C-alpha cells in the first residue's frame, strides 16, 4: 500500500495550485491525480456543508483511507509522492490524523499576506458567480456562515490566522519535517523557491519545470466564455480532438485573455483586517523567524 511522503497543506489562494503543477512535472515526483483529496480534514467530519459549491466539494473529496491510498497506486519508482489539499492547514483535526497515518511525512505551506489572501478567496467566488455580496457584506456575515457549516473557502477572514493554524503542526511534528515559504518569495523568485522545495523533498533540484502561473484570480471579461471553459463539457470534449500540448496551450491562452485584473481592495477594509490579524502575524514572525512587517504596513 503506497502512501504519500509529503503534503502541501495550504493555505487556499496561497499558490498551492501552482506548486502542484510544478511538482507534477518532475520525473522523480508523483502527485495524486485528484489535486485536493482533503482526506485528513474530512474523515469522520460533518459533511452537511452549505454554500453553492457544497455538493461539488464533497463529491471531489476522498473520504476513506482505502480510497485515499488508491490515489497513489500509479506511483512506480518516484522518490517523492504527495498531494495538495489547502484545507489541511485550516482544519483543526487534520494534524492529528496526518500524524496518525503519516508520522514521518514532510509538510509544505506557502503563506500569503492574510488580508490579500482573504480578498483573493472572495474574488475566486465572485469569479465563479457564487458570491453575490460585496466583500464588506460577506465579512459581516462570515461568522454566521461558519456556524452554518459553509465550505471553508467562504471563511475569508478565519483562514488567515496562520500562527494559530501552524502551531498545531509544530506541536506534533519535528520542525525539520516542515517547510514554510512566503507567497512573496514565490512571486519574486519562483525558480529559486521551487529549487529549494525540490531539495527539501530529496529530488533532483536542477530540474526546471514550466513556471506558468496557475489559477490566477481575477474577473472574467466574458462570463459565458469562462463558464464554457471551466464547466462546459461540450467545449472540453471539443478541445480533446487537438493534440494534448496544443490543447492545453489554447485553453490556457483563452483563460488568460478572458481574465481581467481584480478590482482593488478598499483601503478602509484593508486597514481594518490588518488590525484583526496583527497579533497573529506578530506571533508568526517569531515562530518562523521571518520579517512579516510588510503585511501590517
């Protein structure tokens, strides 16, 4: 029975999708074909989620250990075997379950400015035509959504308390098993970050993957084209007649053309959220021994 020896634990909107595809290209790395199994966060949990994406969220999750192990049957002689589930860092129960099943696993997280991460998560749901409220309105009812068990991605503010979340992992795992990066590093020097990550996983760190950014947030210029590309089975089936490499290039080009930059976050809202996160960020600085003052500036 094959199980992973590393996990990308999140958080959502922190670059985990990009890392998944960078890692997937490495010949010595095997990534689960299901990008976000979420097994360690959802096993034995209440799955009666709310939100427009709730049914799809559960449907795409793996809820039992045998099914989870099946994800890695395709692994052959790869050195690093892993998966990426951004829910793991936020889940209060995932660390204990990971420790139980995979005591020696390596853990990777990429932390983004929590204010920008919250807004990016909100804009993701705006892009998907799920979120109809303004950002400020959504923040005002967030605690109601939490109590009603909405899918975690709707917890825009709560997902950003990284010190609280990472402390659960540092209490259970050897620090040498944990590698924490900053989203700013991924943006500024993605090649350097990926090289360091390959070294951490014990694979050839001279390999250079295609560093195309994945899952960039923004608002569609054309809503119909976006829905056809992302959810339209006819369009996806039509594209499959093209050679794989060319098909991906066409789809990627269409997605990039169709996404315009997201509107700026209101300064007043940004400043208020910085104060919400201030104590957690200051504690996180000490935990990671990294200067995070930019997040509070």
